[in-house]
């Protein structure tokens, strides 16, 4: 049971490629690998703990302000993460601070709280949150890998395309500027969703 | 708890009130506890930025840098005295990028005309595009550039990538980061202008 809760969101029910949640931030933070990884880690922690907390509170939350309570919990966690990073991991926090707003509005968090945490026990809810964060992270890392490699010729900031290949140095190669721009993120996400779902095709559509 | 009571007005109000108080107390407590460390981080970063603008790194701020103010407007100025006795004058920059504020330091040689070094930072520029202004590749291209044409202050132009190589008054911008590059250009001109009378006075 717990194994399925953990593995399904990563492959079979991936939040980005199958449930189409969190696409917006997957487009925004994937120009480079490093911020994409920081974003993936932060979203994983925030989804995990907000699902845990809301699952603990699930029998007390008044129905009419349900969404507000969820937002308060998520926003509080994001601010806590941001404050702690600012104090103990300054460099990471500088990368992350841009994306704090994006974490709060990340559809995956609210979607999973509504769909899972409010009707399940705390431990499965925590596992579900972590797994959905990781499923999101896999897509993010895959997209940013291609965008950084083909758009900037680097990975994690280190140059991987030999300098002498470049046209400015007398070679034949030029970075593809389109990969840096947002439209290419959409195309890469589309291709990854296609590849990802090709093997799931029958399972997803025939049921 | 039964559902009818859970949906009542009184319960909802009390729940919301308690939640807000708990969250506010928690956040202000955490903020108070962590503040000193955050301020220390910020100061350390500022000192490192100033050092990097004169191509130094490490725990050298006290040894090389002296801060002062100049002119009737008390403009901030950092003076760096290098080992060989030459002085570099570091001017803080502030301006607007595409999404948020830009900052930086510009180190001038003793003639107040040519650039010795520069560093830039930002709050919210796009990673991979505008955010590239923080890279050494960009800031190194400022070294040796001139702010003057003959005796006229022209500041620096930031041009399309590949156009600036031989122009002493221009540097290459960031591809895909045109608006941020333009922000850097405006920031340099606007931040330097108040200092011009002071430069004249020194010449």
C-alpha cells in the first residue's frame, strides 16, 4: 500500500506529465539545472509537510474556510523555509527567493492537499506529498537538463560544450537561443509528457 | 467532532482567530531568532561584493577598504588602497531591472575615467537570462572601459552581444536579457551622475 502511494506519483500518476499540475512553475524555473533542483527540493519539502500538517488537522478544519486554512499552512511553511535558508544557507536562499511565490501557488500542493491529505491518515499523506514533490522534481530536472545543455552549453554552470567548437572561436557550433526562452520550455515539457506517457498510454486511456 | 458544529459560524471564527494568532506568533518568533544571522550574512555579502569589484576575495575587507562620504549630498564612497599604494574608488550602484531592483559596485581607477572592476547583483531577474549579469564573464568585460569621450561624460552603453569588443565606451549585453542589460546601463549612468562634480573637483 505505502509503496504504491510512494511510486505512483513518481511514474504512473506523475503530477506534471499525467495530472498536468504544476506546469506553470515547471516552465518558469527550468532555464538552468541548479535552480530547478533547488525548486524541486523545496517543493518536495513543502508538499510533504503541508500534507502532514493538514492531515493531522483534517478532522478539525471548518469546511467553509478549508482553502484558506490550506493556504495559511502552505504559506507559513514556505516563509519558514525561506527564513531558515536565509540564515543558514545564504547562497541557496538567493536562488530560491525568486521562486517562493511560485511555491505557494504551485497547483500540486493545493491539489494533493484537497485530493489526498484531507481524507487520509498523516503518514500516507506525508509520503504522498514527498512522492509528488519528487515526481515534479524529475520532470523539472529533465527539462532543465536539455534547456541548459542546448541553450547555454553548460550543466550546473560548468561548460560541457568544448570552447573551440563555438563559431566565435572558429568552430561550427552555436548555442540555441530558443532553448533559453519560455516557449521552448513548453515544447520540451510537451515532448517529455509524450515520452513519459507512451508506455502508460493503454493503462491511462483505456481505464 | 460532528459535522454540524464544525460548520457553525462560531466555530469557524474561533478556528480562524486561533490559527492566525498561532501562525503570527510562530513567524515573528522565528524571524526574531534568525534575524542576527541574516543581517550578518547580508553584511558579509556586501563586503564580499565590494572586494570583488576590485578583484579581491576572502577576509580582506578591513585591510583594504575604507568607507567615506563625499559631497554635500553625503554620497557613499569606498576607497580601496592596494598593496602598491594605488587607490581605487568604488561607487555603489542602484537601479531597476526587468522584474526588480539591481545593485552593484563599480570600481574606478584614480583618474575617475576608466573602470577597474565591477560587480552586479539583482533580486528577481530571470535565471539564465537577465540573471547572467552576476557572472564574471559579464562583469569582467567592464574592466578597462572608459566613461568619457574626450572630456565629455558619456557613461557606458550596453550593446547587442558581439558589437562592443573594440568600443571603449561600450560592453556586450546579455542575449535574451535585453531589458535587464538596459537596466544596468541606466543604473550606471544614473548612479554616477551625482558623483560627477566630485570627480571634477579631484582632477
